[in-house]
C-alpha cells in the first residue's frame, strides 16, 4: 500500500480547517504517502542522506545555488482572500492539470496529488512551512517554501 487514507493521516486537519475547507472531490485526490513510500520518493527525488530540508548535504540538488533562480514572498498572499498561487510560482510551474505532484515536508512525510488540486488548495499545504519542496513527476521545475514567508523557484539538475 502506497497511500494512507486521509482519515488516518495525522495531520489531516490542515485540509479540514474551518477557514480553508477542501472540497470532498479534492480531498479524495490528496494522498498522504505511507512512511515507506514517502521515504522512497524522498530518496529517489530529493536526497539519499538528508531526512529534512534543514539537513541537505552539499551533494543534494536542493542545496546547490545553481538550482535556484528567484526568491519571492508567499505569506502575504496566503493571508489574503486571494486563492491564487503567487504569480511567480504559477509562471514557473506551467504543468498540465493532471501532472502528479509531491509536496515533500521531510523523508517520511510526503503528500501526492495532481497540479490542479494543489493549485486550488496550496494554502492548506503551507500550514507546515519549514522548507517543504513542491516537485512534479518527471518535471525539472521546483519550488521551496520557507517559514520566513518566502519561497524560491528553480530547476532540478
């Protein structure tokens, strides 16, 4: 089994928050990975050594300056009534709606969904903002979110 039922996901409250409820249709497409599957995705896509974004090694693509192109602010938009992603992210990640995306908090905490669902519910994913990475399956573009209220966009090598 690769996924946890959303009812068993210990942090499911982020998708049931009274101020930012997620539709039932979208909830069905938000798939927390089991710890084993999350670790596999993390190892294959992000790092073989680091367990958390704060621990990236020199060899990890996410720790290389050449990966990152631009930094901007996400928190002001998150706090606003505007449901749209920050413009810079939307421009950089021009993926098809059905593109599989992983929102990677740490080695054992990864959520899979599609680009369309993520775009509609991005604010919910950012209740935890200590360095998570947004990556797409077979896509080189990436975004990372920081507790400072900033994000950065780049391209994986």
